[in-house]
C-alpha cells in the first residue's frame, strides 16, 4: 500500500501554486471540496471587490456608474479574458450566460456558411449544448449530425465531415469523462472540409492553455464560474476571430450590439467591432467577479495551472487505481482536463454519503462521480482526504 499521505505532503511542499489556496474562502465545515469544476471557490479579493462595488459604486454612483466605466466592462474584461485563451484584443466579449452565448455563436457560425446544411456535434456533449444546437439547426434548416466519442475519449470526425458541413460544435474537455480534445488538429481538419468550428471551453478555461488565435479558431464560448471562480451564474465569454467580425450576424441584436448604444436610433445598425456580439445590459457585479478570476488565473500563470492540474489528476488516478475503481478519464495527462471521473454503481447514494462526511464531489447521472481538482484551490492533501472518504464509503 502506498503511503498517499506522505506523497501528498511531498507534492504540496513542492507545489509553487500552494500559496494561492490561502487567497480563497476555505469552508470550515468541509473536509474536501472536489467540485471546483462546477462552481469554483470564492476568492477573498472577489468577496471584497463585490462588497465595495455594492457599497460605493452601485450605492454611491447609481446611473452615473455606466458613464464612469461600467459600459466598457464587457469588452475590457473580454480582452483580459482573451489573453488567457490566446486571443488578441478586440475579439472577446463577456456578458451573457453560456447557454445564450452558445446559441449566438452557433447562429453566427452558420451564417458564415450559407450554402451548407449540416451541423456536427458530439452525442456526448453537455445537454445545453445539444439542446441549443438542435434548436439552431431547426431554425436555420440544418441537419444535425452526431458523432460518438471513441472509447479512448477522442473524436473521429472523418466520417461526418464533407461539403455539406457548415458548423462543428465541440467541447474542449468532455464534462463527463474529462477527456481533452486536440483543439488545433480538429480545427484544421474542420477547416480542410470547409466548415467553421465553435469551441466550448467551459471545462478548460483557466486550467488548459488554449491558443485560439494560433489555432485559427472561428468562434468559442466558455463559462467563468468553474475554474475562473467568478460565482454562480457569472457571465460567459464569446470569442469571434477578427477576420469574421465584419458583417458577422447574431440572432439577438439589441441596443448593446448597436453601432451607437445611446443613439436610440430608429434603424438598427450593428457595431463594427466585437460589441456586435452583445445584446442587452450586462450584469456588472458578475463582470467584476470575472475580472478578478481572470486576474488571478493570469497572475498564477496558465502553464503553471496546467502543470499542477496534471499532477493533481495523476495523483488522483494513482489513489483510484490502488482502490481498484473504474476510471473513465484518459490515462495520458495530455489528453485530459482537470477532473477525474469514476464509474460507481449507486453513485447518487455514494455522493450523498460523501457529502455527509464533509466531502463534496460531483454526481452525474446515472452512475458517475466526478472529482474536480482546481489547481489554484485544491491541495494534494485535500484531494487525498476526499479520495480516502470515497474509498471508505465504497468499502462499507
Ligand atoms: C457548465 C457548462 C455549461 C453551463 O451553461 P449555463 O448557461 O451557464 O448554464 C454549458 N456547457 C458546458 C459544456 C458546460 O460545461
């Protein structure tokens, strides 16, 4: 039997990101929080920033706040977030929920390929992605083509790509298995077939480096309340490559995407820049929380976060292997994101028993337990404690 307590201590001692943990609210009642992939922990600085915003800016400035800076937050925070995903300024806005951003990105992508009539996505994709894709396809007269992930977590697009392919929607990291797709290679493959790609970065934003510009990605979206710790319901981002922006269409044009926000013009004319992807008034508190989360991820360094994430998931796999559990997550660290998923019969009851003992994992229907390992907030010792409770519960 490996002494995982000793190994965790050694890994924590050699972890350059270890001090970041103290920058977050650590729940006194929890033994281990392994759900940062669904809702990241609250950063102390975000707690303070939002309190100051409520007191001084909202409370003190009221409507004047818009002209004193709030109005530029969707694009400013967009540029800051863009730097994390390898996007040059002017291509990212932050404002709507992920679900809405997916719908906007899919419509925009489809409008770039008017002569083609197929929308491709993985049958294993997150429900909201599949539901929205189905609706966009119906609205635009497209046919949905599903691809099954391969047993090793990859995606073979070859059989479905062709001259009818308009848009391909792909999740960078599979929300269930944690499998990570090869974003540059798949993007080139889709382009070679003449299609455009929309990448969903929900489970990679903040933990896996993503060179959107370098890979020539067309559009991308992603969620900020997971590894960016921006809080429940914090606004998502939407990226559109600069080459597509002139004339890019989206389905929800509102006053915030108009050329002049305050002109109140009779006729709509879209903003010439990335603001054309906005719709209505964004949530300022949410944007400020995204700004703090992005700043922390940038200060810690996305490469350092990736390195620690690989070590955390490797450590978890070793513990799970020794316990003889069935792991669905790819073995190769280069092919997985930052959570590890085990297949356990009775997963719901197992999750409930873990929560009773102060360990919060993540349950996914029907029989999966996901263990989210957030590089800025999860220590190796915390992961060890949580996994020990999982194996104890399963033994009983
Ligand atoms: C978390 C997540 C979402 C969440 O969408 P919301 O609009 O924020 O509810 C969507 N898609 C994927 C792949 C996710 O992981």
